[in-house]
C-alpha cells in the first residue's frame, strides 16, 4: 500500500468518524508515538492533543488532520519505517470479504482486559498479560476452513493491517487445531478467543502458555460478539 493511500486512509477515518479524537489516539498509539513526541513535530501542545483525544476540544480541522498524519509518517520514517513496512506487508493482499475470515479494525484501541469484560469471557491461559495488551482490531476465523482451505502463504492475510488483534475462532471442537496453527505460524495474534466451547484441550492451553498468548473462551454467539466488538 503506497504511502499516499495509507495517509488517505488515516485522514479519512479521522474526518468521517463521529469520535475523531478517539481515532487520532488509535493511530498515534498504533505508530507508538507519545503525545510529547507528536507535539514537537505537529507544533501543537500536548494539552491540545490530549483535549482532541478525549473529545474536550471540537473536531480537528483539515489542516490539523493533515499535520497529524504527516507527523506520524515522519516520525516513523525517522525511526526506520517499521510501522509503515508492517502496514504495507499485511495490507498488500488483505481481504475482508473472504468466507473463511472477516477483518474488523477498532475505532479506538482496546485493552485485553476490556476485551475479556466485553465478551464476558474466561481466560484459560495468559490472564496476567491482558492488562498490557492493546488491540486494534479482530479477525473472525472459521477454524475448519482456515485449516482445510487456506494455504500457509495466505496466512498473513488474516492480520489485515496489524498483528495487534484478537483472533476469534468459530466452529471449534476442542481448541487444539487453531492453537497448533498459531504455534507453527511465523506471526501470531495478540489474543485468541474461542467461541462456543467451555472445555479447552490441554495441548491448546499449553501452546498458549508457551507462546505467551492469552487464550479466552466465551459463550456469546458470533452475532453477539460481532455486534459488541463492531461498536469499538
């Protein structure tokens, strides 16, 4: 994805959002930029940035949005461009209309602990990591079809624009198969949520512990999960 397309995507999300400040915060944190570092480049005080992000200040104008986006790209370039490289890597072939998986990006970052609360989940592994995790989206995965129909080279498509996401697996019997896939894959999601089962295979739990990936379960339906997470 060319730089201009990424810049347009960020600016568009901010401009079209009902809560532009939340979107600004999401992208700032996605790029790993502090309010202090951003303020030095964008020439706006940290208190003003904080006011935008917390919706205490009116929506930013076109000029502010342009400076904000350019600042993020400039800072990333000065740091070696790792964020842009990842965006290009995971966005190049990503598709959200596949019957095997569905990708959704959050408007604002979501902590692992808040995810557990929203999905009324149970952490069967990695509960202690949840507070330190920030999620920028989810990928709903048909467990059986991703194993049977997806080629290994296509696996990066599941991540959309970032690996900082939760994989939600449906059509799961024990949890073993999806965790084995994650174990051997070169890139991993931050959290795994398995829908519809309460008893998780011991090997699945062991893999989650080895990989230090929180493994959650929920009794909510897929429709309810998508409804709740789609509002974030």
